[in-house]
């Protein structure tokens, strides 16, 4: 079952964010607190959204956390999937596909024309899964990121 996240899901989402970061060999980079996730997802002006995948027994199997982006070329919003995660012991049960299907359904219903995400180059199980659904890599684009001191330095320049 796929459902929209509720505020009581924040501890589980936070735990799975940490599990995902550990899988991606980057647990040391996680700074987000439960309170920050609660504010981003359920605060006065939510900036992100989440869906939960549950087993038939009601156990949280995984989540998708996403936000809106905008294509100036197409003139419409899209969804950027920040995180998609299914707990290892529950993989292969269709939860990841169901989460992506729900996001695709939202895109179609709202007239959004893109569902995008990033995947680490070494994560071949995920790449194979995404490609089996018809997703294609955007090899002609390179992601750039400013964080920490570089971001602060640029922000201070006048």
C-alpha cells in the first residue's frame, strides 16, 4: 500500500534517510534532524512531500521524498525525487515500483511533464531497476552542487 506520509511517520522517515545514507556510504554527511524533516514536510509552508510504502501487515517498507521543480523549456512543474528507499529485507516486493507509480500518477493528474532523480553511478541494482521501468539516464548533464564553505563564500560576495 502507498499512502501520503503523516507527521507520525517522521521518525521512520528519518531512520530510513539514515539507512539510505549508510547504504550510499555517506552516513557521516547526514545532518537532518527529525524536527527539520517535520518542518519541511508538515510545517506552515511545506517544501517537500513524502509517500510511504507499507507491507500488508502495516509495516513501513520504504518511502519516497520529493519536491516540485520547474522546467522553463516545458513551462510546467515536475517532480524531483530526492530519495527513494525500500528497506533491504523488503526489496523485491514491488514497493519501490509502487512508490514510483504513485509519483508518476501525480505527475499525470497534475499535468507535470517530468519525474526526475539522481542515482549514484556505482548503484547498478537501482540503475537496472529504473531502466526496467523505462527511465533513461541524462548523460549529457552533469550535476553541480555548492555546499558548506563554498556556498557561504559565494553568498557573502557582494
